[in-house]
């Protein structure tokens, strides 16, 4: 397009995860969202500067999910090393369901505590255990470096029912987010977790539109 010799355009590569169904949630909307995201974005048109690096569905199981998560995180870093760091930003975007929610929630932080209200899919039910023992007390908090309030404001202005949240729970969502934030800090990338309601509360098409809008905002303003 005649851009030879000009500075490289900034590319935002987003790696997206969702979860499989789990106890009490027979259909996880995030599995549908993430599985259909690439095709949806192709039809809609990828926002300028956005690359979808990967879409993965994680088991709703704390310890079992770690190998899959770490392998995917590490593969993103490996691909980043072959790019110019000034022209390629990497964001980890995790979707999880909150079955009692009535709106989208952008999570600001995760806590180093695993207290599962019900067993995960491997029947693990920790109580006040650290997510990462070497990080110290279960009260330790890790925060995203992305501008959560700004994201919430922009998405609200687009008509979505969205809020900022300081509590990602203590179940597998928080467990994954804590590990992701820790990895992001160690590797100079960014991580974000977003809770979505059930499709019976906000329908599938609206949730797909929300995911696409969120990616567009991440690519243009973060």
C-alpha cells in the first residue's frame, strides 16, 4: 500500500480464552463466543491494527488448566520475540461467565486466593489456598495495567450494559486471571478478564457484538 520506509504501524495481537461448561452451568456462553469469534470478525471486518493471535477454550479446572494456559502464554511470547517490540503489543483477553450477572463486567484485578464455592471439573475444592504460593499471602492483589475505567466508559457509550468490577470471585476465573496477570507482568504484556452473563440474560448476538467492540477498543485506544 505504498508504506515502504514509513514507521511500522502498531499492531495489537490479542489472544482470547473462554471456558467449557461446569457444575451449575450447562452451556457456557464464553465457549460459544470464543469458538465463533474468528468467523464473526471476518464477516464484520477486523478492526485496523488488530490481529487475533489465538482462541482457546480452557477447562473449568484450576490446576489442570495451568499447562494449557502456560503453553499458550509462552507461545505468544515466542512469536512476539520475532516481531519489533515497538510495533506489536500483546494482550491476553479472558472471558468467563457469571451466571448471576445482568451485565458485562470488566475485571480490574485478581486475588492470590483460591476458595472454590463448588468443586471444579476435577473435583478440586480449595479453601483459602494461595493461587501462587511464592507470591505470599492470599490477600495479595494483582491489577491489570489496561485502563479499565476508560474501557468501561467507551463501551457504555456504545450502548452496552457494562460495569467495572474489583471482584473476579475466588473460583477458576480468578485463578486463571491471577496467573495471567503474573505472567503478563513478567513478560511485558497485558492481561484482561471480562465476565459475561448467560445468553438467557443477554442474547448471543449482543454478546458477540460486545466482544467485537471490546477488541476494537483494545486495538485503537490501549
